[in-house]
């Protein structure tokens, strides 16, 4: 188990980036949702995908790999500090360059900082994942390896695009952007969220374990189908590209169906975490369906991005944060308390259920407004940003309250 501040530093910083994206949306309004190519849209997207989603995922991996897989991360504390600084500063520079048009030097700086941070974290994760894991954790380790490869491809493509924005010529930048976005959302965010869900849904939601075939098959098939789709897109073979898209859709719908069936057969009463996960599954299925609907390409891309980022990934991660952070605080307080454990707070009292339920309701309303906003951006964009900002402020308050409780009781 790493020191509590190794994962917690990432988990506490992540919602601040989602809050920043919400402020950009409330500030820019219609300009942020009329097209996926506007500066505000690009800045918001990277604040969420790099700042919120990737920051949370990296923090969770620092905790999950040693505990579940027995994969000790070498030099966890200094690597976490360097990775955190690089990810925070690189995301801020990139979002500022995209949103404010800071020029080529800013894009080059963002590419360099994020590349260094990414290479450092991928290197230490690679060392940890290369070690022999417990047999029960083999599926997790293989899934994280594939997702890490997806992140490496995403960073490479993103660095190429950053160089293009900095003035370096790149062929077919639109196609390259599509491939970059597909690997970032599917090959990294969706892939790792599904891999983690195989562990945390049975652990925190009291469901049965997932079938071993799905734990191993979903990440591998997702990676293979994305490779096939990328090759078809680069080769200009539309028929194979469509076949790969259908395969990806079927795979993701199968995962959604299995997860929802698990919740129907759960062993304990539903809690707020269940609501987050059900919303996440509904949004992932909705994104698959929207992809095949005859909608204008730019509007369809916006709606799919909203469903995958805000609907699927943010819902799942919000739910996990309300489980993981209280668990970390409770566990480390128990370890420090020794014989005085009876006086330590229970895990359910660190962040109580009504607080989590309140945040989920605000998040749900914000998502509904955000999903409808591409249809009427002039009317709905700013309210969506304001509601999402309020939801993030509640999340920040609840997680910061748990951290402050740890500090207060540690000194007692």
C-alpha cells in the first residue's frame, strides 16, 4: 500500500480541472458547443480528458496495482510527485494554448511536458506490470498493459498534433485528429474504466464477479478492433472501417448488458454508486447508438463526446471517487490508530450517502443539459456549464472534507 498522499494528490486535483472546464463552458456559452473544432471546445475536452479523467485514472492505478495485483510501483513517491507536476502543468499549458491561442511555443512546451510526464509514468507502470502478478490479478494486469499502450499511442498522436499547431506540417490533420480522439477515448479512457470496473463493481457494489472470459476478452478485443479501425482509416478502406466500428459497438453493448445484469442480481441494497454506474452504462450504450444514427457529422461527434466523457467516464469516476477516497482515509487512519481503532470513524461516515446523492443529482441535471446543448447551444450551453460547476464544487467539498478529516485525526 503506497502512502495515502500518492494516490490522493491525483484524486483531489482531478475535480479542479472538471470545474475549470465547466467555467469555460459557462463563460464561452454557445461558442463552446457549436463545433468540436472551436478553441473553447478543444480546451474543455483536454481539461476533462487529461485533467480530470487521466489524473484520476493514474491516481487510482498507484493504489490499485500494488493492492489488487501485488505489482509494486518503483519509486512511487518521487514518480508520483514528478508525474503530478508534469500532468498538471502540461494540461494547463495545452488547454491555455488551445483556448487562448497562445502560439506555437506554447504547443511545443505542452507537448514536451506531457511527453516527459507520460513517458515517466508509462515507464514505471511498465516495470510494475512486467513483474509476475497474483494469478487472480492476471486479467487486470493484461488489461492495464493494453490500456497503457493505448495511452502511449494517444500521447504520440497528440504530440504530433501539437507540433502541427506549433507550425510543423502534418498530412491529413483531420484524420489524425479522429484517430487521436478514438485512441484517447476508447483505447485509454473506456478501456481502463472497464478494466477497473471488473474489480471495483464487485468490490464496492456487492455484485458477482464478471466472467473470466469478459475480463480478459473486452480489453483485448477493444485494442484489436481499434488497431483494425485505425489501419482501415489510414488505408482509406471504408468497408473495413465500418466493420471495425460495428465490432466495437457490439463489444461495448455486450459489456453494458453484462454490467446491468450484474446490478439486477446484486447481493445488497442499491446505493449512490449504483446510480453513477447505471448512468455510465446508459451513456456508453447511447454513444454507440448515436454513432450509427444519420446525424450531421459535427453534431454527432459532439453528442458522442459528451456521452462518453461526461456521461460514461465522469459518472463512473465520480462514483468511484466517493468509494475510493473514503476507503483510503479509513484504511490509513486504522493503520495509524493501532489499539485505538474503535475511536476511528466508520468508512460510511467519512463521506455520508446524502452528500454523494446530492452530487449525483446535480451531475445528472448537468449532463442532461449538456447532452441537449448541441441542439440549442445558445440557450443551454451556459446553464449546463453552471450546473456542472456546482456538481464539481460539491465533489471538491466532499473529497477535501475527507482529506481534512484524515489530517485532523492523524494529529489527534
